[in-house]
C-alpha cells in the first residue's frame, strides 16, 4: 500500500512538472503575442514574498526567467516589483505601452496589497494589459474577487491563468463588462491573438452618461418640427455617433440652470462618478485630477471689428454663416487675438475606460471632416429653432437684387413704347401714302396745264 502511494505521488510530481513547464511556455507565448500586437515597450513582473501555493517560489523564478528571455534590450524593459515597493506612477517614467504579469499566491492580504500597489503605479494607464497568474489551489470565487477589484478602478483589460485550466482545458478567466459585469471562463484563442477582449465593441444598450452643458454650436437640444428632441451641435453629434458606434444609450444626467456649468462643477461631477464624459474643456486649463481626450476642435479667440466683441471661432463660424444673408458683413475677425489655435478637449475621469476608444473615434471623425460638417449644420438647425435670425439689420444702403415684381414697371413702359412705335410706324405709312397721292395729283395737274386742248377734249 505504501509502495502504491509512493508511485502515485511520483507520477503526480512528474505530471505537475510537465504541466508547469507547459504552463510557463503558454505564458511566454501569450506575452510575446500580446506585446507584439500592443507594441509593448515595458514589461512589468509583479510578485510578493509570501508563498501559500506549492512550488510558488520556484515558479516565480521560472516566470521571471521566461519573461527575461523575451526581452530585446533595445526595445523593451523589464521591471520587477513587490507589494512593498514605493508608489511611482509609471506614466512619468516609462512608455504608456505597458504589459503587466502578476504572480499571486492565494493569500488575500498579500495579493490585495500587491495588486493595489501595481494599480496605483498604473494610474492613468490602467487600460494596459494585466495577466494574473494563480495556482490551481485558488478557487473561482477568489479569482473573481481579485479581477472585480481591478475592474472597479478601471483596469478592465485583465485576464487570469491557472496551470491545469490553461494547459489541460485550454481556457482562462476573463472579464465581461456588458450587459452586466461578471467573470467568465473562455477558451484560449488561436495563437493567443485577441486574448484581451474589446469590452466596448458592444455595450448592449448600456448608458453612456454625458454632461450636456455648453452653448451652441457646441451642444444643445435640437427640437425638430415634429417635436422630437435630440442632442445636437458638433459636440452633441460626436456623443451621439460614439454611442451609436458602441451600441450604447445616450444619457444626460442632471438638470443644470441655464445649461451651463463652470469647470469646478464639471470636475466634481466626474470625480464623484456622476458622469462618464464632460463638456468641452480648454487645453490650457487642464487639471491633474482628470483625464482628457485628444483635441476635438480648435478655436481662435480674437476681437471682431468694427464692434469689438470677443468671440471664439466656433461661435464665429455660425455668425459668419448668418452674415452671408446680409447685404454686407457687419463684423470681421481682426488680427488682435487673445489666443490662436486653442484646443478643446473632452474631460473624463482620470482612469476612464473610454479614453483610448474615444481618442481613436475622435481622430477618425476629424479626419473625415465630420466635426466641421456638424458645425456648419448647426447654423441651419439654430435658424429652424429661431435661436438666430437671418434678418439683415445693416443700416447702410446696399445694393438690392432685382425681384420679379420689379419687372412690372419695366414691362408697362415697354408696352407703352412698343405701342407708340407701332403708332408711329402706322402714321409713317399713312403719311407716305398721302404724300405719294399728293405728288401724283400735282404731276397730273402740271401735264394738263401744258396741253389745254387735250383737257378740253376730255371734258
């Protein structure tokens, strides 16, 4: 019986070693494929000094060696940390293209401390890939706790691997955000490509919360002639298009007096998770407590002449369209500017899960000219809603184009002149006939006066 037990233990050890070796190879391949796809510049290996799982210390050495073998010193750096390392946000030290491999040991306090330390260092870059390594002794519930903790602070691109599940079942743990947040088990993809799912590809109608504060033509509620209300303006249409692209529902929480909020109010709403995205924010007024997208629109802040009013160029574009209906422009942009080429950004929570996808979306709609198109279209919507008028209040006498009604006087005069010309023509013909008859009679009289006998005979 003892011999059988020893043989079973030996076979189990051999099987464990083989599984462990295959597991390390899969980890290495996943890291290599993901690093290439994401153009990773920095690899982070995180582990702590505690060990509850079997062979944990040896596994740590093996994982570190496998990761180190992937490195090209000219292209990639490897950083090793533990739960006691000082907090140093990596955004100030390394490239944002980061991939983290975190080896956990199943002991809650040490694992939580290690993950929390890593996420603090990944501040503003928590959408980078994170690979959690668990031993087989860890339960699904435990893995779910750790992964949900990551998701709650914006680290949504997180997966978890366990040796037996990964090697024998060819599956892994991943996060599902929509339509409800949960941890799911999935099969490893072919060649490990796309192992980190695109959570925002389909939001299944879940809400995207926008702070609809601002003035036209940035954002406003357009009321159609049929009475339907929708968010419009070049910012409002950007929100609508992004939500449609992600299969989300536009939600504008809160009621704001006059539709305007100041920057501290917007900041507080975003910091307190009251919204996912805010109204446009000037680049030069950025705050460290928030995150921001790339530039959505550029503007100039210049004086208008002859009446010197400061007006940003996005408002000027609408007013300039209005002036096209005037006899002549009332204002023009001067060369006296307070700011040229200013950038307007969309503010976000510091670790917003939408930042990367929204940056990509903004880049594509700007290159397609959609923001400029929506800006021009807002003029016609504002005219329909009677927010602006095209009445020409220009006090100067200007040239007025001829209308059809103005032709009636010309036609009347032309009719009189044509009638007069026909009358003159008729009189001229009559006069010619009278004149011809007169000269004809006179000629006969002269002949008769020269030959009186012929005249007598005729009598």
